[in-house]
């Protein structure tokens, strides 16, 4: 029996059949491609998930039966797709996409060959290509001049076009997302063609990509969007057609100044950089021709700009010491090395010098790495919260998914929950709704009772022989919440998360642990966390020091939270004792933030 998860599997409600709860299938379906016996456990899990996706799709029941019989009976089943006389190529495209996503290579080969015996492969290529590490994403980007839409329309009876207004404010992302994915269930189509957007918000792009991952026959085409400034982990989920200049063909150069009141506009930066970064060549006729240049300049903060260049122009800019704009020095850096004061030419000698200086730093002086505290699952008991940030692909999520969480599941007194902060579940449900489903820590008595029930009754002699309970049984019950993709959440949701954690920490006396995983953080993240941590540390400090006077408490709280700087009429009295207490709390808060933001 394969159970359907309505949210995860995008199971549609149909007026004629209602909502599918699950499917009964013969176990022989899971022996496909094996001479004897069943598929391995890992293959079985992936195949079961594929079967659910396949069965909730809009394919005709006859075709579903055909594929299941082919998987169950293998070579003894001789019917072909041709026997079904399918006239709607959208159905064939759906079958092609589903067949391509099957986790068993032999299944893929057999099903695709079955389709190719009837239909030319050019009917589907490159329109049904997918990208990603496992070819799981069906997001395509084409230029406005391309004829992809016309090509799709010659192959498929109906390709829904969704024209959107380019308003991608945070409050408008959910409605835009709903409009993009609605045609898949409304028209039972494989393709949706989106126009009208100049760029795609990273959160919207991630939601669409994740939708196509969970619906392997869904393809979303964006026409004429500029993905230059999208996050690289999002553009990795896009198939760029040949008429689109992929982002990798251009280089980002960061230019910055230390002057606070520089009075420099983006236009003046753009003009200066285009002049400084233009590379000219002379053709055979002696005419000067521009070969490379700075294409765009975006403002990235009060004292920082990012310019998009061809590689030659980027090298030319990076070789410059500085450029003066309005008598202000502008320095340059690459994506990988950011300069905070004086700019140095990015050459081999400078890079060698940086490496030499780094190698001479003593071990205890090196920047802490997030793996320093989470070497084993048991380290979770020694923490309250952590914010881990680092580049995509360094193993942050993998460490928890594949090592920490499985190890913690061996402890009966531990509950775990993994939440994706960029999931499109946040379109249908609020973050607080999702957090409310997180299992709460067990009481010590309940955990002890469960352990006793499992172990059964032991005689006195057995208890004496086995000795004291193992360390794992003595640990207190906890709940670990891992929130992935923290950087993709808007500030309002981050604030909800931090405030929820603070409430849980108080209610369960620190037995709720929170790990936030991000590819990058900004200054707002520290401020958001600091506000909640101050409240918790002030409460703990009052208990430790046994401070009970309400006026003193109010004064300390106001000073720590920077609500007052000195005595004010009608306000709390700020004594030297209050200042000393406030300074001690502030030092603790800073130490906690420094130790837990890794």
C-alpha cells in the first residue's frame, strides 16, 4: 500500500473521483529488472515515491496500467504504447517526463524505448530536458526572440500562457506562484509558459523549481527574464536555452568605498566603470572596436556596488588600484575576496601573500568552523541554538540529514523536525502553523516509562548484572528543530521563528534546540536574534543574581535594550549598580551571539 501525502505529492482533488488516499499494488512491481528477489531497500524507497508521483498524475488509467504491467511482468508483457492510439501529444510528453524520472535505469531505458518506437525523440528534446544533480528540476529560461513557444504549440495541443505583472513584492509572491502552477491541475498540461517578468524573485524561483521537482512531468518556461542577480544555487536549477546568455559567461566584480557620505549615484559609478572596464581591440581596417565591457551596475548597499562584466573587463578592473569618483576612492574585489579597507591588485603575488599569512596563524587563532561543535550527535544536548552559514555545497544540510538526525533517532527521548524555510508549503500554511506541528519534548517520566516498557521487567539479578543505565538512557528528553534555507525567509518569518523558539525555551526549560542553516546572512539576522536572546538572558540573570526589585529589573532591562542612555524624568533610576548589572548581561549576550553564529 502506497500512502499519498496530499501536500508532498501534490495530489489533486478531482470532482469525479475525489481525493486519492493511497494505492494497493502487487509487490512484484518492486522486482523490476532483478533476475531474482526484490530491489534493494534504497531503490525500493525511491521507486515507491516515483510510483506515487506516477499514479497521482493526469495520465489516462489505461496508460498507467500499461506501465505497471510492464514493470510487473517485464519481458513477458508485449503490448506497446502504440497499441493505445494516443492522439494527444501532451499525454505522451507527460509519460516521457515520468519515464525519464524513474530511479531505476532499466525501467527508464525500457519505457523510453517503448515511446521512441512510436514517436520521434525530437518531439521532446530539448523541451522535456531537466536539470539538477539528478535531473529533477523542470524550469527553463528562453529569450524573447526565441520560437520555443511556437515549437511547443506545434507539438502539444494547448500550452497555457501566464502573463504576469512585474510586481514581486514579498506580499505578492504567493499569488504569483499560485497563478504559475494553477494550469497544471486546471488543464492537465505538462507545460506552462510565463511572460511579463523582467526578473524572478529568488523565493518565487525556488518555489517553482521545487514544484517541478515534486511533479516530474511539470515544466515551467520563463520568457525574457534576467537571472543575473539570482542566487547561484537557484540558477543551478534552471535549464538555459542556447539563445540565453548563461550567467557563468559573465563575472561579478564588487566595488566599494569606505567613505560614509560619498554622495555618489549609481549612474556615476556605472559611467566611470564602463569607461574604466572597456577593453578595445583594433580590427584589420584600423578601426577601434569594443571587445569587452561592463554591462550593468547594481547598488548593493550604502557603500557598495556590484558590476557585471565580461571576463576581460573584470580582470582590467581588478588590476586597478583605485578609481576616483567625485574625489572618492573606489576599490575593487572579486566574488571570493572582499576588501574592507585598502584595495590590493588581485594578482598571484598578493594571493600567495594571503595564503602565507593564513598558514602562519596559530590553530587557536583560526576562525571557528561550524563542524567544531557538531562532530557527533550527542553534542546537541550541550547547545541551545546555532545559526550555521556558509557557501552552498559544503555539507551543512547533508551533515544533519545523513549523520546527526539518523543518529539522534536511535535515542527514544529525542524528537526531531526538519523544516525547509524556502518551501512552497509556506504559500498554503503560515510558519507558525508548521511550527505548531513540531513534537514537543517528552517529560522525563514519560521517557523513562517508554524505556521501561521496551526493556520489559528485569529481575534483580539481571539488573545487577547489567549495571547502571547507559549514558544514552540518562540524557534528558529534547526536541531538535533544524530549519534549512534560513536565508530565503523574509524578516517577518525569521522574527516569528526566533520568538517561537524563545517561547519554547521558556516553556520547556531549554529542552527545545534550534539549528538554522543558511547560505548567507546579513546584519539584520544578528539583530533579530539579539533582541530575543537579550530577553532570555535578562530573565536568567535575574534568577541567578536573585534580583527581585521591580524598579531595578526595569532599569537593567531598559539599559541592556538601549531604551535609555541616562536618567530621564519619570523613568527608572540608573544607578552604578544597574550599569554594572547591565554591562554584565550585555557581555553575556555578545559572547552567546559570537559563539552561536558560525
